[in-house]
């Protein structure tokens, strides 16, 4: 009963009681996009470091101490 009352439109105009939920969802979506962009831009440096680590590991395997 409460859900029907919250989701139904009032005769005077649209029900804006849940407007905060829309803005919260949009803010979460925007935050996910920004964090995803930031993380993907940081990971571009990672393969270079891994590649150098593999090179040094191969050198160590060829020349044991």
C-alpha cells in the first residue's frame, strides 16, 4: 500500500518525493565513470613495469649467482 502511494502521481502534479533517489543514482553513476577512467589511466604504466620485471627475471635465470 505504501509503495503504491509513493509511486502514484498526485492529481496536482507529478510525485517528486523520490527525486533524491534519481539524483543519488546519477551521482553514483558519475562517480563510477570517473573512478573507472582514473583507474584505467593509471594501469597504462603497469605493463611497462611488468615487462621490465620479466626481463630482469630472465637475466637472473641466465646468470645465476
